[in-house]
C-alpha cells in the first residue's frame, strides 16, 4: 500500500526565531540546507507517484536538496496566512493577548497581501490537497510526497485522520523531517512522525 509522506521544509531564520512565517518567502538557513540534504537517503531509490511542493522557495529548495527534483508546485500547499501576525512570535502576540492561540483565535487581517486565514480556511485547502493525493494513492503507483510547511501539514494531518482542522494543534512538526500517513485495516493512521534518516 502506498503512503502519504509529509516533508516539512528545512530551517529558516524565521522558523529558528519562532516567527510566524506564512506567505513571506524566507530562504533556508545553512542549517536548513543541511536538514534538507539529510533527507536525501530516505528518498533514494524511491519512485513516488506524485511529488507536490508549496510554491514558496523554502519548500521548493528542500524538495530539490532531498532529491525530489520532479516536484510540482501546488498553490494550496502554501503555509497558513498569518495576516497581521506575519513575522511576529507567539510571545510577542501574547503581550497584548495573553491567552491567544492560533488554532482557536485565528489572526487579524494584515492588508491586501496578508488577509489572514482561520483554521477552517486552511482545512479547506488541506482537503483539496488530500483529494488530489488520494487520486494518485488509489492508483497505487507509489507514495505521494508533500513538501510544505509546519502549520499547514499539521492541519492536513488532522483532516487526513478525520479530525477538525483545529486538532492540528496536537501534532508538533519539526523542520527538515518526514512524517508518514498510512492506513491500517482501511483506516487512516500515522505510521511515522518527525523522522530523520
């Protein structure tokens, strides 16, 4: 049976600082490049049926460095649009909103280029990606690889498991890792999480 492999891009300066990095196109750090290269042995000899990447350069670069050079950009794989909280850390937000949670409180609009999204809107995008992946998985031609971002992939995991998008909060996802979504007895399961070769 084929699996759905989730790759979170390598470290960026903003992910290292804990800043919300949605649509801002931040490149990989030197460590992020090393993390991406370290994933290559995992994919060596594999023939995925489909490789989809976020259009943002940190995901595209991670895919290429991991040996997934045939990745197809998928606009729905972009990170959560953090709106007015783009580039800001949770600690900074909590100075004025002490109990704030991205998962339940969402984000304020940040202007024309950063209108912001809530968990349900990210869930709609995740469902579209899962439908595209399911088509390839049902043909059983090999694994499907998604190279994207932490919060988005967490929402996608929740949706894969049949959970509301807000339950993505349960799945901490590190940079430069591979996670495996599979099935057991016809039911969706997590077969591996935050793994590195």
